[in-house]
């Protein structure tokens, strides 16, 4: 008997623009012409680490899939970032292709080009490190005392400036992406525990831990950019109520979700049904939402939670 043909690879297109003034149309046309049936679109700066659409895509990619972009700079902010993305795809058995660059991990030529990129990135890092060390050695040979005089002498003004600079560097990323996660935090806190808030955010392609999220909210509160009530301790509830509070939090975080949408999100999060199953249906979600309304966790009148 003849062997069955290998399954056709899914070509998944990813398009990104930096500003609202730019258009993705040209990218989408090229991706469709290349055979991409699934298209993901994102707006964001090339230097930004906040790529929720890309993060979710990389989580959902399957073995045999091919991630396709028109140009490398639409995917990665640096060579090291590109190599990191491709390494993540390889771990899942997926491939990568750039239409306008000689990178296609399904071909020997494409893999060779990728190895050259990796070698260039490593050489660049080594040269920067060596130049830095050589500069420090030369300065030391001239008798120059390294470091800031203000820091060495513990001058209060210098310390204040350094502290302010560190605070600014830490605050910039959460402030820049606050519109992506703060609405969920505002709707869920302090009614739901941080664990559930993190689960909901990460199910949407973000990457938080409880400690990092608490720290980010605390910083915004200290700058009077968020309400201190968000940091209050959530009320303790019996273990049996955990699912109810979690589903209530998901519904409040996005009132436009249907019952089926919530069921799909719970499955992606790996949450089991009250009976221990792995498959959620709309009626199970509705039952939990009804419990949440009865307990006063969410508004008594259901909004948009229809099948």
C-alpha cells in the first residue's frame, strides 16, 4: 500500500506596522500571494518588546507550521530577538520564512543564512565587549579612577539622579503597555486574587508573573497613575469558589466575550471543569456566571454573555 501523503503545511502570515498612518495592505497582499491562509496583524514599534499578537501566535503555533513575514524587520527588533523567535519555533517543530530575505528554515540555503546571522551577532557582541574592556584597561593605565565621582563620594544629588533614572527605566515599559493590561486589573482587583488576574492576562498572549504585576501596579500607584484600592488584599474565598471567581473575572475583563469564548479561554488556560473534565461548554460557563451573580461577584444583569 502506498504511503499516505504528508499533511500540507500551514502557512501563517504575520504583518506589523509601527504607526496608525502606515498600512499593512502591501504586507497582506504579499502574504496572501505566498499562500498564507491565516493572517495575524499587529501595530507597534519595531523596538518595543510589547508584541501581544506575536506572543499569542508563538504560543499557538503547531509542529509543521511555517511562520511567514514579508521582511525580517517586521518580526524582530534585533538579530538576537530574531534568533530567539526562530529557536522557539524550532522547539515546537515549526519553520520560519521571510519573503524578501534569504531566510527559510525549511531549506539548507536558508539555514546557512541563519547561521551566518547568528555568527555576525556573536561577533558583534564580542567586539563590543572587547572594546569596552580595552577602554577600561587604557583608562586605568593612565591613572584614571573609574566610575562616577558623585557615586564614589556618595553625593546625595548624584544618588537621587541615579535613583530617578532607574525608576524611569523601570516605569517606561509598564506605562507604555498599560492600556493592554490595566483595564483587566481595574476590573478584577481587588475582588479576584493576583493569581487569577495573571492567568487571564497571560491567556491573552501577555507574559506576567504575580510579583511583576504587583510591582508594576505598585509603581503606577506611587506615581498617582492608578487607584491604591487595586493593591488591597482580596477577600479569602473557599476553594470551591475559585472557578466561579476566575470566570467572573474573565467576564468582567472583557464583557464582549460570549459563553463559548470564555469556554475556549478556560481550555487554553488548562482549567478543568467542576467535574474534572478538560472540555468546557457554554452551559457550564453560564452555570458558573449565575453563581457569580448570586454571590454578588459581578453585576446581576448579564451583558453579552450569550452563546
